[in-house]
C-alpha cells in the first residue's frame, strides 16, 4: 500500500461499512461521504481523499512534535531521565518495548 492509497482505502472501507450507524457514532469520513452525497460537485473523491490525508498528516505531525519535545526535556534534565529509565527497566525490562498496557505501571513516566 502506498502513501497515496491510504486515504482511498479508508474511504472505500467507510463506504462498505456505512450501513446502520447511529448519528452520534459517525466518524469524519462518514460525514464527508454524507456531504459528498448532498453536494457531489464540491465533495469529489479527490477532495474527500485530500481532507482525509490532511487529517492523517496533522495527527502524525502533532505526535512527532510532542515526542520530540518530551525527549528534549528528558535530555535537558538527566535526573528525570534516570528516574524514568529506572521505572521502565523495573516494570518493562530490557527484552521488549513499552506498550500502551504498561502505562498504568509507569506513574512517573
């Protein structure tokens, strides 16, 4: 799957699973597809895929910047980094990466 095919596959998946949803549970893609039905002249497949790509990119950029900021703070405060590392080593160990399920056992982090 290429980067440009991700929005297309998300739109296709949303169309396939669209039936019988409650209004409160609609996601962004479902709403865009509804707009496409009411205003197909503006909400073309290209526009919908573009909006989905922007949403994905925005989330990725925010996550990357937050991670970079946190790492910079840890480098700037080595005593905090030592505490975080000790907590991770004690609760997770050296044999694997930290997973989301580990977070409850890492209060300092």
